């Protein structure tokens, strides 16, 4: 497990500038920056806020507070003045869009639910925008935060429609995530054993071997969350914990030339409307620009944790620094990855921590993608099949520098699977699992 992998690398206190690998086709002209290894960690010299339109940072700020009103202007005498705040995030989008120019949305720490982010996908920004948590974390969930549970004799029940996934917030996994209850077909099956839930019309039943408290159960309902299907401008988000979302927890789809930046955020528990088509935690498509995330987590998605496709619109560059993704894949999803890049995406991952996905490989490079990973540690434990830490398919290329693989528990256990792809390694540590090469693939030092 990760506990045995952490700390395997020799620690270095001196700063060492790190060169990009030869042959790695990162566009340094558009997205140039330096990377150094310091104390065994890899870090860029980037200021995340400098990666988006600078006009955002001097633009008007629209304030949002759970105690506000959407009839208010959202404006304040200075940043952090919530005396005339909006109530919902989408109302701030509407007000900001009306300016016809970049703007900021300052969201006061608290809990926001259901349609309060994008009005179920109907209101989104149409200008360069930054969403900033103010005074603490902002928690958004596509369901309620407090539920009144009634004793139903063997289960506890509550009125709630369109429930898609159910989690216990009072019992956490070793990674600090909510633990998921298993959905069963009917109330009788729910009552038969703890750890289950069932729907009976618009009533949800849970069995947690006792009475749940009002905040002990997270119901992910069929709402669009942070879904941006039309936005085409620079986007920045900081300090948010996003939960649920039927097309993904954070979802960008519009063909665009822009940068997307996330800092200190979590994107978790995506809950698809159609259980036969599970989707990702972070899902970004068709962006010609830099998608950069710092200290973010994408976990417990119905499908992939982090998923990046350019869909033929070349130019997507991805940077994940100090990011993670755990326990992705649910509801029968297949080809699940904690982090995947497709098409001709160029990607860098620094100090990542990923693992425990189901029905797929943890990190997967596909088609013509190129991917440099440094200081990354992966734990593969796919009890449903093969446990694969790093997979490089088709004509894609992958560089692994000071990376760790711990692949075990499956029918086959691969630290690296090069099925057609080209993998280059430098100080690679396979804690467990073999290196598998076929279909013209290769694994060689660099």
C-alpha cells in the first residue's frame, strides 16, 4: 500500500534544476516554466494566478454568502464585504456576465447545495472568471447537508428524489474520503445487512446498523454541479470542495482556446444520471491551452478521476502538481483510470499520489499523448482484474522519473504495461508488480 511506498526515494535538500526530457514535445513557447527538485519533491516556478487573464484580478468582485439574497447586487465596498451579497453562485455568474468583462466571484465559507452552483447547468460564466473561497473552505454538494431520518423498521428512511449515490460522512476511508454504501434493488435487501441503501419511489432507505445523524449521510442527487458546457474563457477556482455532478464533478466541454486553473480544491463523488454511463470527477475536453491544477484531489468518481481529451483540437497541455486521485470507478464502470490523457495531449504530473481504482489501470496514456511524471507514486489494487500502475498504449509516450509503482492483488499485476507505447524510466521503483511489454511497446532508461 501507499504507506510502504512513501519515503522510498533518497531525500535531497539541495535545489536541483530539472530539464524536460529529450523528445517531450511540451510547447515551451506558450507554456514555458522551470521545474526543480527540492527535498525530494518536484515543483514548478509558477504563480497559479498569473496563468489566467490578468484583468480578472482587478475586475469587480461579486460576493456570495449563505445569508445573502439574490436580489442584492453582490458588490461590496471592498473585497470581503458581504453586506450586499448574493445567495447563490449562479446569481453571481448572471450579475458578472452582465458587465461584459472579466470578474471575480468571492464565495464566503459555508455549504452550498443542489442547484446553487450553476442552477442545474443553466447559468454559467460567459467571461473570464475566478471563483475564490473566502474565509475558509466552500463546500458544494449536489444533495442536502442535513437529512431527517425516520425509523422504518430495519432501515432508516427519508424523502429524497433522484438519488444516484449514497455515502457515509461519519465513516472515512484511510485516504479521508467518505465511505460508499452499496445500492440494492429493494428495501428488504437493504434491511438484510448494514452498508446498503435502496430507493422506494421518492424515498431513500439506508442501513448503517443504527440511526444516522442528520449530517452522517451524503445523498448525491441528479443535479449538474460545476458543469461548464458553453464557457470558453479563462477559468480559475480556489478553495472549493465539490461533491457530485451527473456529467462530472468539474466538467468543461466547449471547444476553446483558454487556460483552466484549480488550486487547493477537491472534486469527488460524481454521480451520473444514467448509471449505465458513469462519468469522471474532473473531465476536460477540447481545450487549446493550459489546464493546471495545484494541490487538488479527484476521487471516488463514478469513472475516471482526472480525464483529459483534446478530441482532435490539438494544443491541450496539462499540469498536475501535488494532486491525487483515489478509489475511482463505480457502478460497473470499465476502463477506469485515476488519471488519463488521450489524443495528442501533453501532460506533466509532479508528486502525484494515485490508486485503488477499479476495472482499469491507474495512470493511462493513450493514442498520441505524451506524459512526463516525476515523483509520482501509484498503488494499484484492482480486485476485479489486472492491477496496473502505469499503462502506455498505442503510439503514446511516457517518461517516469523517480516514480514508484505498487501493483498487487489482481490476476495480473503490472508496475508498467507498455502495450504499444514507449516508456522511458529514470530511478523507477517497482515495490510490487512486473514490467509487461507487448504489441511493439518498450521500456528503456533515459
